[in-house]
C-alpha cells in the first residue's frame, strides 16, 4: 500500500500567507457582487476591485479518511454599510462538519440551516468554532485588521455555493 506522507505547513503571520502555499484562491469584489446590497457602493468600489479575502488550501486528497485544512484571510473593509465577508457555502456532502480556529482579528461566523435557522458566533483570537453538519457558513470581518482563521473538514466534503448565491441572507 502507498501511504500519503505526513506534511507540515507554516503560517507566516508577517506576510500573512501559508508556506508551502498549496492552492491559493483569491476573491475580489467582482467575484461576489451579488453578495452585497448597495448597488451604488458596488459600482464605485469596482473601480478599484479590492481583494475581499483569500484562502490557502493545503493539497490533500479528496477522500473521506483525510482532513482538508486551510487558512482564510478576510481583509478589513466595507462595501456600502456591509463588512467584507466570504461568499459562504454548504458542504457538497451536507452532513459534514467543520472546525474554525481564529488566529487573528475579530469576526462573526454566520450559519444557517436549510430550514432557515440562523446562528452567529463570535470570532476572536483563540476561538474554536464548531460548524455542525448541515449548516451553511460565512465569515465576516468586523475589525480593523485582517481576520485570519484555520479550518479543518472532511476530505471529500466539497463546496456548494449555488444556493447561497441565489438567496438573500439574514
Ligand atoms: C472550507 C472552509 C473555508 C472557506 C473559506 C472561503 O470548507 O469553510 O476554507 O472555504 O473561508 O470561504 P468560501 O465561502 O468562499 O469558501
Ligand atoms: Zn466549509
């Protein structure tokens, strides 16, 4: 049997990046215009099209015995009156949970079930947040510094953004 080899990743807090980088996903305002309400503010801010957040996924096989893990960085800022936030998603395999450990910054973890039950948890340095199976999740930076958190979830969980993109949250 060929075993997947143990690996280390390191967070560089000065450069705010993961090393090795793995897969880096960058989301600018243009990637998520439907997530914000204020059309005037969106139009104005699109001239600069800032990075809202990025995340570094360590390269792990998408198998259920593995654990995907990643570092997310949500930058500080607002579009109109709304804070910078992630798109948010359900996991493709809906009954898979996730854990977030907040490393830096201040945020809110907004969650919602398919039955529209909502729950919001505080995110601050040292918070360990449990996202149970079935809950969609989005993070919002409410502070002045980048919000940095570490996430771990089942290897084959996958992501479903479709419902979130179509639905108005909270
Ligand atoms: C993955 C985990 C995070 C998010 C990241 C970006 O399950 O919840 O790594 O992918 O914070 O958010 P989003 O909604 O764009 O995937
Ligand atoms: Zn997730």
